C-alpha cells in the first residue's frame, strides 16, 4: 500500500534528518570551511555564496543589528529585512522601549498596538539604529603586532585599543562605513566588522502588549509560550539609499536582500537556522567563575532587581500613565532577575561547575605532563580560583552600596559632591562652581518618575541595605542609623523624604539660588551618599584589580585550552563566545523532555491562548478581537494542516540575548519565525550548551502574519511582503487510500 510506503519513506527521512542539537554560534565568513558540509547534511539547500558573500547579495544582507545611538556596538537585538522597501521585523520586546517612548495615555501603543496605513503614518523613533554588515575580516595579526612580552595586561590592552582605532579609521573610507574591531577567544583573536549604520528607523506596526507580551514575566524564559513577540519597523535613508539623519525627505531603503516568508509551516526534525547578533556567552568560563556567579553575584543582583520590580509593578498596575513611564525599565529588571534565578537553579541542577571542573582536571593533567606547558599554564587555574575568591569577598560591599547610592535623592545628592569638595577660600573656583550649579537641569532628574513610587523605592532600598550590610565593614552607616535614628532605618528614609534638599525639584532649585556647602554636608541624603561612596571606594580598587587579573588569566586559560583541544581532539572545531558580532546557528525543530515523565511538544497553538486567558489580568488578558477570531477558528491561510493556528515553536538552535528578533529560517533561507527566548530548563546554557534540554523559542511566522492580516487588518503590509508557499509535494500528498 502506498500509505505504508509513505510512512517508511518518512521514517527514513526523519532518521537521516535526525540531527544532534546544535551547539555553536558560528562566524558566517567561515561557513564554507567549518560548517557547510554539516549544514547541507542537515538539509540546507543554499550555497555558501548565497549565505555569505561580500561581492553579491546574500542572506547576510537581510540581517540587521539594532543598537542605541549611531555606533554598531552592543546590539541589543536583531532584526531582519522582509521587503524591498526596507521593512524590518524584530521582537515586540526589542521594539518595546521605542513603543513606550511613542506612547501617551491618549495614544497608548503599548496597550492598544499601532498600525501605519502608509509610509506617511510611520513614526520616527530616534535613538534606535539599524546596522548592516558589509564585510568582516581577520585582523588578528595586525592587532597583535603591537603587543610584546614586556607589556603588562593593562599596557597590552591599551596598545591593542590604539591599533584597533587606527585600523578602524582606515577602513571607514572617510566616514562611509562604521568599522568595529572585536576581541575573540578572550583576546586571542581579533576581527573587524565593517557596517553601514542607518539612524532613521520608524515604527510601522506593533500588536498590543496583550499579544506581543502575552504571558508577561510569568511566562518569560519558559515554554510553552503563547506570545506574538514581534514588531515592525522600516529603515530609511537619503535619496541615494545611504544612511542619513532623520528627515521627512528620506526614503525607505532598497535592501540588497530581503527574506521571503514561508507559509509551509514546520515539522519535527526540519532544518532551521538562525542568524543574528548574540550578545555574550561564557562557554569557556571556569568552575570558579560559575561558583562566584551562583553563590555571590547572581543572588545579590537578583535580590535588588526583584525588589525594584515588585515596587514598580505595584504602582504600574494602578495607573496607566505610571505603567507607560516605567514599562521598559521594569521589563529589563524583571528579565534580568528571572534570568539569574533560572541560572542559579539550572547551573546547579545541570551540574555545570562539575562539568567544567572535570575539563579543568584534564587540562591540568595535560599541563603537568610537559615542562613548557607547566611554565606557561601551571598557575592559571589557581590564580583564577584565588581572584574569584577575592571578588566574592568584596562583592556585597560593592553592589549593595552601588545601587543604593543611585537611588532617588541619594543619587541626586551625588551630583553635588563636586561643589562640596571645592576649596571655599578659592573665590574663583567657588564662583565657577556656583555657575555650574545653575546649569544643572534639575527637572531632568525627576522627568518620567512618579513620586510615590520613587519614595517607596528609597525606603525599601534603605531597608534592604540595612538588613544585609555588615556593620563592621561599614561602621559609618551603622553609627548613623543607631545613633541618629535610634536603629530605625525607616526614620532615616523619612528624614530624607521630608527634609532633604534633594527630595523635590523645588527644594533643589531654591537651594541652587542660594547654595551653601555646609547645608549639603548636613543633608541626610548627602550623608548617606557620602558614606556609601566612601565605603564602595574602599573595596573598588582591590575589586577592579582582581577582575583585571581574572580577565588576564581567562585569556591565558583559553589560549591553553585551544592548544589542549588541538592536541587532544583535533577534529573538534571551537567557536568563539558571543560578542555582538554576526553569527549563524543551525539545528532543527525539536521537542524535549523537561523532567522525568514530562514531554514538551515542539509547537503550541491558539488553543493555549484560550487556556491561559484571564479576563482583565495584567499578563494574561486577551484582546476581544483575537478572542473572536480564535473562537470562530478564523485563521485563514495561516492555519496548519490540522486547521490549528500555531503560535510558537521550538528549535535546537544555539542563541542568547541579542539574538532576540533574529530570523529563524528553513532550508531555503525563508523566514519561518522569529527567535525570542530561551527555555527555563537550560538557563545555564550561556555557560554550557545542553543538547537534550536547550531550545530556542520562536514565534511562528504564520502567527505573525495572522496578527498583521486577520487581527489588525494591515493588508498594506501583507501585500508588501514576499509570502511563499511550496506546491504540495505531489506524489506523497496525492496518495489515495
Ligand atoms: N527573555 C527574553 C530575552 O531576554 C525577553 C522577553 C521579554 N519579555 C518579558 N516578559 N520581560 O530575550
């Protein structure tokens, strides 16, 4: 029977297609040498030239790094070009800050969404830029030519920075390009990336947060996920298509390449690749680094950020204006503390430090077996261990006071320290300092802040510090609270809120009119600021010193590790840690087993939106129009073969923060979704890739199009896109029973 044949054929195919979960964020310029054979085996149908070419248009030309300002450094997200008029898709959480800035209570695009009907309605965002990679090249030799053995670590880095600047300037072709040189393998290799940076980027469309951020922070970092995490922008340039500052005369650019969007959908084992700008991973971190993060660094930051988010949340839910004001800050803090919580749990659970310790033992054996190796690497692990121990000891005394010193009136008081410090006998200096005070933009300190929220933040941050600090390490703070406020830290907080010059814009302005250094010195916010800064400074020098030593020895360790691998496992290709440069990752659509007896499917559907729906809830409300469409099962051409609307799906691609918004593509280089998150069980993944557990969470392209088309009725956008659907695979699909 034909059907049996079909079944067998599929089974064989899926065996062949069965790929290992794919670790590695690879540099596209080496695709032919390192990855192509593998990618082809896994199903890729494009040629290396079609992927990465510096002469012809190729897939890389549709991949865009998003950054703040005009520098192509530290891309916070990735976008992809999806039309010949420079239309760009990215995640909703990537556009979030711009959407927030454009929102008011009257035009609340965060809550209601936004859809431009034509170019004229598109909203300039200002601040976010889109970088296109022109080419990349290995500049290791040139960069390291300035380094010699007599230099210490700081001198070496200074020399490298200068050389890099010189090479970047030479490659800029008088400002036409924006080249960046980045370090790879902990300063063992250097590459130059030449970009064109477009600063006129405009908002074209976004779903409401109840779609784009559905599930909120409760679902964040977790599967299953039912989030339509996308937003749409457009890149504008001058009449010749070159980067230009915003002008109403600018035109949408004509990109070298744009991605077609596939309606074919996905099946388990399908080939997938993700291109983008992953920000940072620490795959070569030692067990000592992991222990430091898990036991010391993450718990501190987790505690501070969680406290701050909870306070924001409380006020945001009560007031639409406050909600808009703090939306982006809160999302960032919540995203970080939940990430750290996951990392603390999963680094332990997945025994990552143990895995690394095992590697370190093998490395040590290899080092010990040879005299020259011992000379070079004999101390490296011990030095790392000692210095991590040192930063561990110092961290509490750095991070808590650091964040407290940035809080509300205490933070503002810091701006006046320079005035207090000048020599009052130097009349000229005093006059100049008073002028400088008058130039302070006082309102800027209070812009976009909500006093009741800020006041509570100050009280709670002081309480947190008081409850965690070590009285012996910071006797000044201990004495202040015990003596002046009888051990009542809330009384100190209230004194600041009621009596500090720095608590309100009015009192600061009045003070600037008649400044008086003595008054500042007695001010309770200033007193606390001063104690915190002095305390922090006492630990900062040794902390920085230890961090620098860690840096230096990580460099040495990775150098040794590469030699170790080259000699012991020559077949293994190493990939560099993520560093905001363009990478590709390939893998396949896969389910996973998060725990014993639990199986997670690789897709989720609109049915799950209905299951999670909580009317009126801050995170799980669903817009009426979407409810209606789902209830009517009106999914149009976006339904899958079973009539279901797939919302998100999982793949084995290796990604991290910065990849958000990245295109996930099929074997033909067509868009099948947007990567937007990692999964809880593999939160340790930035340090060690977990093939069985680690998945990328993608929003399905069909759900994106469904929202644009059926939900928003933005047919102008649908028409602009290149939507493709394969002919039904004839033979197999036409079999009769
Ligand atoms: N976890 C996602 C990332 O880091 C960000 C998701 C934003 N959503 C949220 N609920 N905060 O890429």
